[in-house]
C-alpha cells in the first residue's frame, strides 16, 4: 500500500474554502478581493499581545515586503510558510518522489491537502524558533507576572498568535483564489511592496523623509547634503535610497522593462476543429513562468540567513564557527554578517553592500565582488531552475498545454489534431523561453538591488509587484470580457 492510499483520506479532507458553484459575478469577485485586502491591512496593524514593543528584531529586513510580513504583528510570518511549503513540494514533485499526477482530480486534491499540511508544519518550524530562541520576539515580563504564567507562558501566547496569523493568511489566499481575482499571495505582495513604495515617495516624517519631501527640503535648504559638486554630497544625491536619482531611475526602468517583457511573446495560431472561422492564438510570453518563482529563490535565501542569525544568537560569538559566519553588533537590529560562508551567501540589498569605494568596508574588494558573483549566480540559475519546476507543477508545460488545447477543441492549423503533435510544437518554445525568462528575472532582481530603489524595496519585490499588477490587470480585463459575452465564458470553461 502506497503513501497516497494511507494519507489520501486525511489529506483530501483537510479544511478548505468551498469552491463556488457556477459563475461568480465580476463585481462579487472584486468585493471578495477588496475585502480580503482590507482584512490583510487590518491584521498588519494588530500587534502581538505580550510582546515588548520596540525591542523585537526585524528578522526579514527587505524580505519583509516580499514575504508580506509585518514584524511585531499577528502576520509576523506573512506568506513565508506558504512559500517554503511550495519550495519543498516543488522539489519533491519535480524529482517525481511524490508520484502525483496533478492532472488527475484525486491527485490534485491530495497535492493541495499535502500543501496545507506542510504549511502548518512550516508555521511551527518557523514560528517556534522566532519566539523561543535568540530573543527575537522578547515577551513582556509584566504580563507574565500579572497572569501568573511567567515569561514562558507569554512566549506560548505569542506563538499562538503567530500561528493563527499564518493560518489566516493560508485561507485568505484560498478565498481570493476561489472567489476573487488573482491569488492571495500575489495580492499580499502587491500590498506590502506598494506600501513601501508610497512611503518612499511621500513619507514626510524623519530626516530625510520620502523622495518628494526630501527634494523639497533640498530646494529650500532645510536638508543639508554637503558639497554636491564632489565627495559625499554627490554620492548622496545619486545613491541615497530616500531621494537618490539612481534609485528613482532604477525604479522607473524596472517598471518599463517588466511591462515590455510581459508583452514580448511568441503567438502560436490556433483554429477550432469544428467551428469554421473560429481562430485564436496561444501566447508563449518571454516571462512564461511569471516572476513568482523568484519568491521561492529569495525565500530560500531568507531562510538561510534566518538560520544563521538564529545559530549566532544561540551559540554566541565564541561558539559560532568562523568559517560559517562572523557577525558584528549585538542582539538587536545591528546584528550583521561580515565574513564566512553566510556572508558570501547573503544577497546584495543596496548600493551600500558593494560600493566599497564610497564607504568603509571590513572586507577586501575581491570579497565584495565574490559576494556579488555568488548572489548573481544564485539568482540567475535559481530563477531558471524554479521557473522550470513552476511550469511543470502549474500544468503549464508542453504536455499539459497540449492537452488543454485539445480539450478546448482547438488545433494548430496545418497539423494533425493530435495531442502528441501539439506537444512537439510546444516543446520548440516553452522549455527555452522558461529558462531564458527565469534567468532574465533573476538578473533584473540583482541589478535592481545593486542600484537601489525608492523606499528601499528589494529588486525582487519590485519585479513581483509590477508583474503581478500587470497580470491582475489582464485578469480583470478578461473577467470583464467574459461578463459582457457569456458565450466566451462557455467556450473557455
């Protein structure tokens, strides 16, 4: 008896959001999407009860917006458990260790149930160390005394709230996927990145503030940036992430490149086998696998760095092997890796991480460039590999696509109406475009981080937000078209 027969009855009965029966009106979909988005913003402002506010560590940094996580709130984990579970499933399914055929309804239900079970496991695996190890989320001693449960009991209260937040995110994503437009994961990423971008442009507090307030301060003389003609002043004008010219240009350039890349496609002509004159095209986009596989690559990096900080906090400076990682700073936000394997595996987050000639660096130039090379290699190769896994598990590969075209009653003009023939045509384009698109997205993400972006948004986060917004726009346009022409809805299922 295989594992599917043993675990199948349990996994297929995992609690889930009921699918709608029949067509869901466009306005109703938008209401569900908007409602979940409002709930997400509300939860990001619900602070953890029992946490010493102001003393917790921002574990994710720039990864926070990417993982839709709000530090110190019930959404402390964000979409991290969902993404990590997806990485594990993608690797297992890509290596054909699960023996699941997601084109079969029962196997698809088992796969979805397994994913939910893995998300619950990842909530525990990720949440427990955050609360009980390293002092990242310090409990309130006063609350423990007043309730008579001590700090140990308060830690369990903190973990319970984090776990509830992780479960809520899981089912909020499912609600959007089944009753709304797009996916919840994509919606939460857009929300997190958009928050950082808007704040980066208009935030009025602080010195300096956002891009617009800072330039008003420069123009009026309220903000002193030194000698602009040369030295530190010119560097500040060019690369400061709050008001620098280069981050602004990088943000705009990434937007243009992603929108252009989304429009570049190979269109394979299709015709209906029975309805004369009914024609269509199947687009194979340059970014065929979308930008979403980048979440998997960056989440993998985030988990590696989190594990390193956790080890450093538990073992201390003397117990941490030097070859693995050397850290500076104390048990707070200033804890930074400066040497060892974890330093070279740490992603480049801003110009300050690699421009050694404009700042004080503890590393030699060759060490800095080696780190840049490792990050670039990791993102380009990782982007290509995860793009391949994404295409296969999302039923976007040549075989699945050929079967979908056959089921719709379409065929490629000039070729026999046969799934195998259509698959061979698709194999000329999909695998190559998938690899090229995944590598291109990885390259763009690293370059955006190296040059900086407005609001300190990570390059991956910016790519994701733009790409997901573009796809969301396309889905909304498609939904409106289906609403106006019900016959098209029947044709496309």
